[in-house]
């Protein structure tokens, strides 16, 4: 029987605070200033393909800002994986 693999990831815009909250003081600058993305995106695309994910959603993915050196992370991942379609939705959570 065919299966459909669905995933969801919060990638923190490539900041990579994966070992614990103690990393935040040493990586806080990555939330504002440009930093390298290629290794992170390459590893993430390998993860997506190795798990044979058919549909994936992302939280905190960057659509191409100063901090990612204007790299659209979603477009880059779509081109580097078996996933061929992508859609970027951005909503505001500001109240008031």
C-alpha cells in the first residue's frame, strides 16, 4: 500500500541552537546578522530526502533577508530535494 510521509520542522532560520538553551547567548547574533547557510541547508536537504518526505512544513524559515544573505531558504531546499513545489506563507502575529 502506498504511503505519504509528512514532516514539520522549525529551523530557526538556520541559527542552529540545537544542543540546548545555553547556546542562545553565543548565537544570538545570527538572528540579526548575516551568517553562512550552505552547510546547514545541504544537511537539511539530505535529511528530507533520506526520510523520503513527500510533504513538509517549516516554521521560522527565512524567505531571503539580510540575516541569511538574501537566500530564500525554502526555494533553496525545494531545488535541492525531491520536493518540486513550494509555497511561502507569511503571517503577522502582531496584535493591536
